[in-house]
C-alpha cells in the first residue's frame, strides 16, 4: 500500500482548513442576517471552540498549561478579541466575498509588525511586495468609485489586530508551545466576549444554536488542520492552497446568500494573496540561509 507524501497530506489539510473558514464565515453572515448579534456569535464561537480545543490541549500538555509569558499572552488575547469583534461585525455589514479577499492582507501587516517591533530585517523586495499587496486592498475597496462603508473598515482593522496576534505569537515561539498559546488565547477571548454577548443577548433557536456549535467546532478543526499542515511541509509549498477559500466562499455566498463577486474582488484578492505568497517565499528562503550559516559557524 503506497503511503501518501507529506506534501500531499499538507496540501489536503490546508484545503480542508480553507473550507472550514469558508463555511464558518458563511455561518457568521447567516446568523447575523437572522438577528443574532455579532458579539453573541463571537462568544458562542469562542465557547464552543474552547470546549472542543481544551481537551486536546490539556491532553497534549499533560495538564493545565504552564507559562512564563503572562503579559504577551494577555496582549495576544486582547488583540485576538479585538480582531474577532471587528471581523464578525464587518462580515455582517458587507459582501462575503469582499471580506474574504481583504482578510488575506493579515500577513502584510504582520510583516510590517515584525520589522517595527521585533527588529527583523525586511529587505527591499519584501517591502515592494507589501506595497503591491496594499494596492490589491485598494482594488477590492475601490475608494471613490464605491462608498467605503463601516464593514470594510472593520475587516481591515481585524487584519491589523490579528497581525498583532501573529507578531506576539512569533515573539513567544521560542519559549511557549503552540497549544499553550491557543489555550490561553481562546480562554481570554471567551471570558471577554461573555459580557458583550449578555448585553446583546438574543436566545437562539435550535437551528441557530446548532449553527453556533458548528462554528466553534469548525474553528478548532480549521486550526488543527492549519497547524498540522505547516508541520508537514514548507509554508511556501502549501500556502497557495489557502487561496482555495475564495472559490469556496464564492460558491457558498451564491448558494446561501445569492451574492455574486465582481471581477475586481477576484483581481484584488489575487494581488493581495500573490504578494503574501511572495513574502512567505522570501521569509522561507531567508530562514534556510540563516540555518545554513549557523551550521557553517558551528563546524
């Protein structure tokens, strides 16, 4: 019996992760359309997500996760909290395809963040890729030609704040396990979203409750697939499969919401994703050079 290659498995996992994100975003929008407030959706997503992820994390860590990075964990939890509230609200206020396209901008802001706050060297070609990526954002938004509503502003803010999560997680990567970071992030966001959910409470119907539970479970499944994919293969080899979330979302948006993306959404999404893919490729190449240099120095 022929075993599947690690790259094929990683690509399949990344595609599955993209699918869970597409379904999750569609659920957020659909729940918002029936009157469930985005803050309540965010709480249930965190609660069911935490209930799904916590047993896995506790099993991996052998008990309650210990950490010495209390402040960075709190900061990353707050950034994740802000990002989730902005994104969930933004998704309910704009076309689903456009929000998906804009969400690809997170690595652009993260690259700027590691340069500014972690002192990492970002060379000219990566800065050019960042500029190109932001041009892609402008293509999606088309300011001047299309009124810039609150939805796109919130989704962009969500990418900025989630880039903060990325920077903080990268800062903790040398001392903290991924499972520990995810556990405390999920716990923090769940606790913080609870008062907002109570303030905007609408008792969900049974179908809505099932959809909220599915949203939480899908978020955990997507995270597991995403992290496992990166453990099996290089980022530059599997990141292209993340773009499959655009056609998945386009299909779901059409079937569930009757939305049809225009050509500029596709063009902008391709430009944004192409620039982030190039940045990932350059970072991977730089990481390999650093590894070779360290081995040479050790010899």
